[in-house]
């Protein structure tokens, strides 16, 4: 019989930065990583909300610190990475999740709105990956997980800047993966469909919109924070040690239609 050395999904002793983890999807993924054993850096601009999230994660029995950081500002990212290294001495996992959205007719967007959305969702993802990537290259290991969307794969009305930035994340993920594989730094993405969070809860109160979303979703339900737990732990752990450049859709089948 061939003996196989199966890896583990245990993240005990691993340090994970999760941007945008004071609430919503980022908080859910930070909890999932902590549940699997990881120590967490909670990143958001609002420190008070970040501290509350870190307190809840510590309740899971892991270490967690909160750091205020704006992912569009390089000096702020640098300070966040320095604090993370002071706390844990290394960075094993980066979940590049912070993002935002403006929804309106394409002809009505201003240039300033383009800058706000694309700077947060695409430039911010690159700047954080670049700064953390330098540490991971030095360490000769690391896992980066960028949060894209179904709207990085398919188009939809009223979301041109969001779709452009999320499509950019899918491509950026492939580029960094091909460049950093030689350093054992693996770069993947997750593409969720609609999940109730502070970003979407207002939008999802409208029955007509909800019906449309369900009509587009073969599984006929919204996603949940729990649905993202397995995918993020998989991509953060040794289970995915030969997976890089991939965008894992967690969408109830939306883009498979
Ligand atoms: N919810 C969905 O249905 C859905 C579906 C697909 C993809 N996504 C993606 O998942 C990610 C999280 O979405 P969500 O729904 O959880 O959003 P959310 O509830 O609005 O939470 C956004 C998080 O990002 C932080 N953030 C925003 N801008 C930031 C900046 N410039 N610097 C640092 N942190 C920043 C926020 O904290 P502060 O405001 O304090 O900075 C907050 O912690 C986004 O990338 C989004 O595009 C969401």
C-alpha cells in the first residue's frame, strides 16, 4: 500500500491579516480562520469597531489585535504590517477583503467616484498584497486570498466601477501567482455572490431585487458567512499547497449558468 502524507487544515500558530474584518464578510472569514487555529490581525479604518471584532475573536480562544489602516494609503499599510509583525513575528496568511461599492447608472458616475471605488477595491488590494508579499517572499512562504465577486466574472447593470475593480482582482491574482510561486507565496481569490452584510443589507430588503437574485442563483438562496468558512480555510491551509492563481467561486452556481 502507498503511504500518503496528508496535510492538515489546522492553522494553529499561523498569523493571518484580514483587511475589512471589523464587520461583514471579513469578520466572518476572520472567525473561520480563528476557529481553525489562526491568530488574527483585524484591519479597518474604524478602530473602535475593529477592537470589538478582535474582542469577539479572542473569545474563540485565539490571539487577535485590531489595527486601524486605510488600504488606499501606503504609509498606513506599512504601519499596519509593522504592527502585525510586532505582534506575531511573521505573516502566514493575508485575506485581502476590504472593499466598497457605489451603485448608479454608468452615465452618472463622477471621476471622483471612479477613484474612490477603484482605489479601494483594486489599488488597495495591490498595495496590501505588495507590502505583505515582500514579507512573505522574505519568509519563503505565505498565502494571499483576494476577495473578488461574481461581478469579477459576469457583468450587471449599475455596477461598472465595482465590476471593473473585481475583474481586475481576478487578473491581479493570476499575475501575482505566476510571479511569486517561485517564492512559495501562493495567491488565490474567492468570488462570493450576494451575502447579507452591512454593505448589502439595505439593498436586499427590496423583494423584487431579492427575487431577481434568487432567479439568477441555481441553489435558490443567498450565501452565508458560514458558506465562506471552508473555502477561506482551504486556501489558507496546507490543503491548498498546489493551488495558485485560482478564483474559487462561492456563489450557489451563479456564474456556472
Ligand atoms: N456582501 C456581499 O454580498 C459581497 C459579495 C461579493 C463580494 N463581496 C466583497 O466582500 C468584501 C467585504 O464586503 P462586505 O459586504 O463584508 O462589506 P462591509 O460590510 O461594508 O464591510 C467592509 C469592511 O471593509 C472595511 N473597509 C472599507 N474600506 C476600507 C479601507 N479603505 N481601508 C480599510 N478597510 C476598509 C470596513 O471598515 P471601515 O469602514 O472601518 O474601514 C469594513 O470592515 C468586499 O470586497 C466586497 O466587495 C461582498
